[in-house]
């Protein structure tokens, strides 16, 4: 029997893994699949509840990494995963997205393979590039892709980027997006959420905001610029609430910079705790628009055809702009306000759903893995 280990560490990883986890269960007579959660992000709303809602069992192995800095976190994850891989002897390791846990697992696989242990590495969501090496995620992507044996791609730019970097095209598989698999399969459950009533908001009468990137919240100047932009949005569009599920990192920096009062002075801003998957999905579906610096949310809004304003200078997901409902705004207040105006007045573009985002990506991935193993 072959053994696969999935390494996850943050909320987006869970959504990308869940459809693959369920598909692999169909082959449990052939494949033993273990889930290792590094604990990179770990609290009830950011982790545990997602496993429950996505209907996947809790991780077989939880490492509980609790490091103070990104570099020490990477170091600790590498040390712990080496112990796990040597003990479990997987034939293949599956990694997801672009978090520190993904790159760390890739490095361990590479080093153990070089030492004769022969662990294949498969990367789900390969080839995405922002071409901004100041982003930690970009380094994680580049390193992981360079070490992977099997590379699963979500959009055409991924194939192009990998081939340009010298990856053998026979190892590249354009399969679509497992995060969209999760979204599609959970829409009915999400519809049951009571979050709109709980927040006392109405369909298409609010804007949804998420913010967590270090370039936005760790940078004092950028963070205050975002707050000033929110104040302008609040005044320009007073009939719309702004719903802001606030990320733990953002809370930490808000308190450190003493910006709490600035945010709470915005009259129609509704700040909430981090939300579970179903609540957040329903908020997205019924929002007039979404403002975000997240990568995955650019994809989810594109699938839902919800207008998205990305508060970054670049995106590693160009299909969401070229085909979907996303616009790259950076922190340009005028561009943000003008884009919102177009959306509110019905003059914004109509997005389309990208190729292969039909909910069958996990099935394709597992079929390829079975052949490769």
C-alpha cells in the first residue's frame, strides 16, 4: 500500500486539501493518506472549525509549531517534519499553496530524497507568480516549484511560468482549482448561515473587507493609508456598511500602531472576529463588492462573479483580472473610489469563470497521482 502525507498549515490549505482528502478516501484500499498540520495558524476559527465544516477528520499529526518569527517558524517546521517523514516513510508528500509550511515540507522531501529516502513531492497550486520577491509567499512558491516532481496548476499563467523557469512540461498538469471544488460543494451549506441577520446587514447593501498581508498591515504608512481610504469610502457611500472580519495579525498591528480608535470612528464599519468558512462564504456571495489583499479570495469572488478590488500592487492570479471580476487597485484611494463607483452604478465589468474551475480538479489530481505511483 502506498502512503501519501498531506502537509497543511493555514486556512487556505484546508480548503485546497479537502476535496483531495475526500477523493483519496475512495482508494483507501490502495492509498494510506495522512494529514499533518504544522500548526502554523492555529486557533478555533482559523483552523479547527474548518476541518469540521469541510467534513474532513482532524489531522493525524499536529505539530503545534508556535514560533516567534517567520524564519524560526520555517526552521522549526523543517525539524519537526523531518522526524515525521523518517518515521512514516511516505511515498509521496502533497503540499498546497504558498505558506511557510509548504516550502518547509518541500525542503525536507528534497533533502531526504537526496539522502536516498526517495519521497516524491507534488505541489497543488503550482506556477503562480507575482514577480515580487519582497513577498514571502513568492519565495515559497519558487522554492517549492523548483523541488516538486508533480506540479498541479490552476490557471494558464501557471503553465507558462513553470515552462519558462525550466520545468519539464511532462511534470506539469493543468487541472483547475481545488479551492473552487470546495466552494462549489459547500455553497448549499453556506446558504444556511445566519450571518447577515447576526450582523444586521442586507443583501448587496454592504462591502466586505479582508486585510492581512505584511506589506499592508505591518507597514505603518500603508496601514494608515488604508484607514484613510476606508474613511473616504464611508463618506462617499454612506448607504453601504463595510464588514471587516479582522485577522489576528491585523489586530496585533492595529494595537501596536494604536490605530484602534481610528477604525472604530468609521461609522458604518462593522468589525467582527475571524469567521468560519460557511459564514464568510455567505458574506462573499451577498456582498456588493469585496476589497482584499488575499490571493484565494480573488479566486472565490471570480467564481461567484462578485466584484473584487485587490489592495495590492500585483497579483499571482492574473486570470482573475483577465477573465474574472477582479481589479488590481493597490492602495490608490482614487482608483479604489472610482472602481467602487463603477460597481455601485452598474458600470463594472462582467466576469467569467475560468477554464477547469468546474469542481472536478481533485478527481483529476488523484487520478494522476494513482498513475504516477
